[in-house]
C-alpha cells in the first residue's frame, strides 16, 4: 500500500517531504517540510520572507478549504510617500517593494488545523540544509550570476548569494538559527520577537514602509474556493486578492471556443481573463471585485489529505534585501501595487496587492481528481490551463502532461513558444508575434500535478523544467 506521495521542484525538498511521511506525518506536515527546504535551497524562487497560498482537502471532507497567507503593505505605505522618493511608478525592487512576509504564519495555521507532528520535526530538515550546506544546481547558478548586479547593491545579500558555480556548496547559518527558533517557539517569535525586530529594522533603515506593528498584527485568512467547470471536472481556485478568477476565466473561455487554431483561441482567452483581472482584482477588504518566481508543490497521504501549495518571494531573489542576522530574503510583492489613485489595486496602507500565487484543485463527480499548479508569476493562469487541457482533453499521464511544450502570451500579445512546440518554426515564420525560446525553459513554469485514482492510488509528475522529483512512500 502506498502511504503518500509528494512532487516538488527540487529533489531535496521532495525527499524531505517523503521522509516526514515515513515518520508518521501527514500530507500537510510533508508539504510544510518540503516548502521549508525550498526556502533554503531555492532562494531565487522562495524564502521565509515571502507569501504562501494553499488549498487543502482534509481527510473525510466534502469540500476543500483555502488559505491566503498574503502579507500586507506597511502602515507607512502611501502613493505620496513613493512619489516623494522620486518614483513615478511602483519600484520593482528595494525597500519600498517589501510587504509583510506571510509564509511562516501560514505554516502555523496549517500545522495547528491539520498537522500531526508540530513545528520542530517539519522544520529541522530545512535547518540542517541551511547549517550544513547544499549543492548549487545549474539553474540556481544561472540565477545567481544573472542577479549579481542587483544583489550587489546590498552587501548582506551579496555576501550570502554571490555568483557561484554549479556543484559548489552554499551555507546559511543565520537562516538555520531562525528555522530552529521557529521550531522551538512557533510563529510568534517570527512576528513578535527578535526576528521581527531584525526584519523591521532592515526595512526601516532603507526607507521602506513595514514596521514592527505591521508584523505583529499580520494574520492569514481561511477562505472558500471559487470554482469553474471545464468539461467534466470542476476547478477550485482561491478568490481575490489572488488571480484565481483569471485562471477560471481562461478555463471558461477555452471551453467555449472551437479550438481550430489553438494559439489564436488561447491568446483571445488570455486577453479576456487578464482584462478581468487587471480591472478588478485587489484586496477585497478595500475593493470588492465586480465579477517570478515561485515554487509549487503538491502532496497526498493514505488518510485522504490533499495539499496544493504555492509560495514565493515574487521576482527572483525578491526585493534583493536580506534582513541582517536572519539569512532571509524579503519579498518584493508590493511591486504589483499601482500609483494610480483610481486603480483598484492602488497602493494603500495595510493592503494586500493583487497576488499571482494560485494553487489549484479539481474534482470529478464531487470527489477530488487532481491537485496541480505552477510557478510562473503573471503567466500562472496560462500554464495551469495548458496542464489541465493536457490532462482532461488529451488524457495524458501527469508526467507527459507537464513535459509537453508550452506557449506564453506576454503583454502586447507577444507569444513566447518553446522551440520543440509542434511546427514551432513554421508558426514563428507565419506570425511575427511569436518568439521561439529554448525547450524546457524555466520561464514556462515549474508545474507539478497529482491525479487521485483512489484512497492510496495516485499518479504524479514533476516538471522537467525544474530540479524536481516525485517521491512515493510505501
């Protein structure tokens, strides 16, 4: 009998999650353990200083529950303050782009509601990697070199994350200490103790907006999912402030279009979905809707627990700022705010921005059928749609569905196409908007998926564009 399964974008994280399952933890414990490891070994994609979203189908439940672990802007954040600093648009990096980290508190809410092992056992694998070191993958090496100029503006960040070659070892003892402190004391130490003081001090001395009070008052939100049918499945996404409604709109548009010219129909569906998102999606506490770089993982266990989890620092290496003494990169999620006072997603104090992070879960005949998602920032709805089409319309196994070549529509309707896409050369020759990209390029997402065939029967896949793997525990 299979006891559980987990798919993540890094083998070390998958192995850590699988070991937690072997040690008696459930899928929620395994997912948090894997995510914590990713916060260590995949710093270009994620960090304790980022945000987390999850959809959980608890054992024995009749419907899923969503968790929005999105941090808010600081109490000092205003459009006037950003403009007074000389900016005409919201800064993409640096202290003004930092919002409250939501990940650690979200871990705590998941542990207290669904976990079985407590804090220390699920965080220790990550702490061990941070203390002893981990091997740089070719992909991380590429990102470190590309980000050298940006990280070089911050001595603390550059000292921790200099350009490094694949195969070298990177250690982060400060981060190990933070993880073990959380393991002993829970998330209060992160939001109200010495770690919070270090985070606030690092932001304030650089002219950012997040204060100790912002950290102390942070909280996640349990929500109902929003749904849309596609063929014979029902897809569950998270509501605003996430872009889940954009994914659902894409599924709706693609289902009702004829499909004779897939790329043209895909572009049209994307335009409808993203227009809806850009006009309406922001923090519902401020604006009720009218209608990167990231990691995604999924896990299941023999009891019937399912977890679809996504976590991020927004852009690669986030804000580019490491809070001194913590070894932790802080996210730049605030870059998504608008400085237009009339925009739904305008910058305001203590507000959650429109959020790209969207885990997904699909049901068939009312029962869980699939958990899936992807990194990819703004393109996540597009990548999700292509994975779902491969699974539902083409009936592919998860691994094949994830490996198939993808397209991505950028602003201005520029169409990026992986070079191994069928007839890619001829398509690019016929359409000047098409730009050919290397096959299996990370900009087309790190998607993972698990199909649920029975109580202890799953089929899973990990994206070959990542460093990931599927681990099955028997």
